[in-house]
C-alpha cells in the first residue's frame, strides 16, 4: 500500500468518525478509497458505515455485498441487518443475520452476539411475532446482561 492510499484511508476514516450533518465528503472519500483498493473488505465496510449513517441504506448494502461471504465480519453482518431493518425488509434482515427461528442453547456470548440477537428480536417484533422476538431479546440478555436495547424492548 502506498503513502497516498494510506493518507486517503486515514482521511476517510476521520470524516467517517465525525457526526456531520453533511456526510458527502466522507462518502466521497470512502467511495474513492473503495474503488482504488479494488473493494478491499475494510474499505467497503467503511463506505457502508458512512452511507448507513447518512440514511442511504440501499447503497450501504451494495457496498457490503461487494465483500465475499467468507470475509464478512460480525459487525458487517450487523450493519447489513440494520440497513435491511430500516428498509423494512424483515426477512432479509433475518437472512443477513444468519436466520434462526429460535436462539441456540449454547453458543457465542458477548456484546456482538447480543447485538445480533437484538436485531433478530426487532425484526420478529416488526413482523408481529412477539413470542419469537421475546426469545431473541432474552437471548441477547443472556449473551450480555448489559444489552439495554433488549431490556427496554422486553418492557415495552
């Protein structure tokens, strides 16, 4: 990686981290970086984050789909799920998160798994399947007892 690409990546990350009302600079830089790097995984993820923050969920999904399935991180899957949820594609959201009618008995624990479970719960709740949603909210709390979103959803 040459110095110009490193500088562009640093600048794109800087703009992506700023909570600006006008995200066009961040989007432009991240899109340019993504094109120059040949759609490297980390650059596609950065572009998707900036686009999603700006409410451009469909474009964010397009950026994420440029990454091979085997290279998708948990954070990228969660971002795809959030975008699909915002677009009201609840089945697509569940598919992006790996499906799942019911939570596994055993498995990964921690904040990442709790976030995925919370998204599944929100998708099921939007589909008016409160029973399944509650199962996933409980699973989120089992994975991370500090998952306030799941706690709040259980009380609603």
